[in-house]
C-alpha cells in the first residue's frame, strides 16, 4: 500500500524525460500537475466509515456495561457484578484505546 508521496514520486520519475526536455515553466507545471492527478487516483483512500462505526459500537458497549453495573448496584442491591460484564467493558475500553491512540512515528 503506497502512500500519496510515494505515488507522486513514481509518477514524477516516469515523467523525468518529459521534465528534462520541457522548454518553459508552464510545461513543467502541466507535467507536475498531471503526475499529481495520477498519484491521487492511485492512492488508496482509507475507509473511515468502518473506523467510525467501530468506535461508535465499542463506545456504546462501554456505556451499556457501565449503565448495567450501576443498575445492578443501585437497584438490585449489594450483588456481585458478573465477571463477564467486567470483561466486556475492559475489552471494549482496551479496543477503543488501541483504535484512538496515535501511531508511533518511525
């Protein structure tokens, strides 16, 4: 999966002979603009809808678990909160942290 910058560099490399033989700046600008359009077309656009839907579902599950634990504690009384519910909430919080944490720079 190549980035936009990589695709742009490849498109410019493919047009190196055209750039070398260009007579004026207008021609150079046209060649660069054409390479830029090609790079944008070849770049993969991330599917942000899936990312957003995942964050909404995980966030909803965290809120549902917290609400259920409050309900168990306040309405039912001093009952033990099920371990499965604690596990679901913990996993959802961990998944949200993993999704929302910035990727480390290389």
